[in-house]
């Protein structure tokens, strides 16, 4: 069947998305660690049997995994080609970031789906495990200089052969984590999600037949490409550039450039990252698969109507210089990939703001502030509280930025305070919006947040922070001002301290009753401050979002005549 009618295509597209959505939900409900169960740091999808390209992805999973998981499936295809053996019921598992993208905490499972004894497609699952060894609990090691200091590295191996699970692989995994019970629970959740995906695919193909589903998958790819080309054709031709910086690499206190050249020519586009910093010693490097996937995430934000399908990227060339921190080679550390891809999205948005400001927002807060607090309970059992934290999003043509949102690289939510306090010996002294953190503009940025976390365990704890935006603020666009920078401090016997590298710290000793404090960035502003409505300024002052005197400096005093 070479053609498929639009109604059938729409129905099948929804059915296949639903399969991926159900796989997401299955893992979220079964996972042991809150980064998956509460924050939804995971994803599932269907991938092409020959190329490994993304066919369908669930709507609840992380967008960054759309492109990255395609590289994971390609790695399995290459392994199968090398040994010439693939059976129904095989399951591959690995976390090697240089092959499959992102970082070593993200455990990938890839399973071939067979129909009538022939390979039809691949199903894949990825989830952020709570701890996979390495020098730092939770695996965000800001001082790592190679991957072996970050976590246990697993290349693509068969977890199951023809439906029979290899217990030896599981034993290796559980021996290389501080939290084996959590790892086993997450693994079982991912296996369950893949099992469900197989059952749902069987039902779908029983109902429609393999030829119809194949035609639908081909049509979805062509449709995605056509939609992307039409979007580009409607934009002016030209070249625009943007530049921003990472604070440092965690080892040397020097800024690292992220530069992009955006070029549109008819129905095609190039994103050229020439001029970006070279591969560095510390863990803000990312592998090429992650760079390509990040470009896709940015494009999806700018053109939200496009489907999650590899066809979107066919008209787009992503150029990355060899030796760059955006194309790092094994065994360079990649644990802080989140910070680098957030800066990539910022520069892509800033470049697009010069050609199509109506399509983009100002820079969001630009860091997940990966914070680990770890120690041992009085009974000797280890505990690791790893979480990420929110901040302000950028203003846009449509209005003010979101206060205290999650990172634009994902749909992951910030784990609730109640869940973290129930699971770990900590107490949040403060969880609040951060006043005066929003970038001013016609439409201001969103406010960042303040988190203050006290250690309750009598044995004390150690804290580890991997953040960014401590020295380079989130940028405003179209005349908007920058948001507030990140600020981290920790309590000691004599006073509150700040780390010398501003946004990164390892091995902070905390006694019972001492705390750490995160004051996260606000988003950049959109448009000139003089164009902001006085009633909106008055409302912000009334709600404590901005100090009255600061409002006078930024916006003038007309707001004082308005009663709120």
C-alpha cells in the first residue's frame, strides 16, 4: 500500500502516539525514584527498523530524548549488523552518552518489534536512574575530567535474549549503584513499558495490517518534512548570529562560548556552531547526538505545530566543528549536558529573535541547578536526594514569562517539596518566588525561585551542585533587559558561604541543622521597558514581584497613579 487517506493517517497517528503515551505512563507509575515517577524524566517511542529514525514519541516524555533516542536505536542497529543476530524478545541496554547522547544517568532500553517473524520497528525506553555509581552520589560531578569519574559506563549489551533475561547483566548493574533497590524498580518499570508497547503494537497491526501501518509511518515522515519546508519557505532568507557563554567547565574558571549562525535559504536551514568553545576538561561537553537532538528541541519550540518525527530535520543541516565541546569524544565527561543544551537553545532563540521575534521567547533561566544532598542514616543505610529546580521563563510577544517554570529542554516537572521531605531527611525552610529577579521589558520575564534546604539527619550530609548562569544572565530580546543571575550559598558554623566557581561545588560538608540555598535566575524581558503598561507594573509591585523603588527606575512612576 503506497498511499493512505488523510483520515486513516490521522487515526493511526493518534493510535501510535497513544502507544508511546501509555508506555510513558506505565513507567511513571512503576518507577521507584522520584526523578522518573514525579519529574517524568523519561521517554518512549517507536523507531524505524532500518534507519533508527524517530517515528513516534509520547507527549509526556522529555523532548530532548526525541532525537537522542534515535541515535541510541542506531547504535543497536550497528551492533546487530556487526554480530548478525537479532531475535524476537531481545532487549538491549546501555547508558554510554557518547553513543546514545545525554549523560550516563539516562539508562536506555531498546527492543526490536517483530511481525510475522520479520523486524517491523524498534521500541525504546529511556529513564533517568537515581544513581549509577561514579564519584558523586546522583552522578552530577562538577569536577569530573572523564566519564569514569561520573558513573559506571555500560555499552550496548543484550539484557535479554529471545525473551530470557540475562541475570548477570542485572547483577553488574546493581553492584554499580548506591541504590540497588531503586535501580531494580526503575529497570522493571522500563521492561514493563516495553512489554506493554509490544502488546499494543500487536493489537494495532491485528486491526489494520502491517502494510497499512507501514504506509502511515512513511506518510508521517513525508508530512513532517513538507510542513517544515513550508514553514521555512515563509521566512526571509538571510544569516543571523548569536553568542552566549557558560560560566566555566567546573575545572578552570574561564567562560566557554556557544555561538550559532542561523541561515535560511528557501525551504532549507543551517544551524552552524562554528566559533563555539573547544572540548574542555570538565563535564559541560556534549556528544554530537545530543547537539543534533537539542537543535530539534529548539526547532519544535519555534514551530510548535510540527510532529515528533525525524522528517522535521530533513531540511535542516546542523554543522558542528570537530573538537568542539558540542562534539566531544569518549571519554570526555558529559554529566552536565543539561547546562550546555540549555545555552544552545538560548542562542538559537536569540538568533531567531533577529528574524522572527514573534516566534520566540527571551532567554529562560538557563540551568537545572542539579543539586545532590547525600549521606548515611543512623542505621548505616545511604541516602541520596537528587533533584533539579525551576526558574523564570522569558517574556514573549504574547505576554510575561512564566514564574518558576521547568527547563525548556523538557516537560519534566520539579519534584514536589512534600515528596522530597517524605523520602529524605531534609526540610525546606523556603520554597518561594524570588523578588526582583525578572528581566524588565514590555513583557517582563518570569520570576526565579528561592529554595532553602536544611539537613535533618544527625550524621550530617554532603552537598554537590552543578549549575550555570552564575556569571552570565539570561538575555532579554527585542529591547528587553536581562534576568537576575543564579546565586548559590551554603551555611557553615561562622556564616553563609558562596562557591568560588559561582555555580558549581563539590563535597560541601553540612552538619545537622545547616542548609543550602538556591536563588534561581529570572527570565529575560521582551520589548522595551517604556512600553510596559503602567497597570501591569502596579500589579507586580502589589504582588511583591518587584520593589517599588526598582519599579520607578525601570518603568518610571506612572504606575503610582494606579490603585490595585
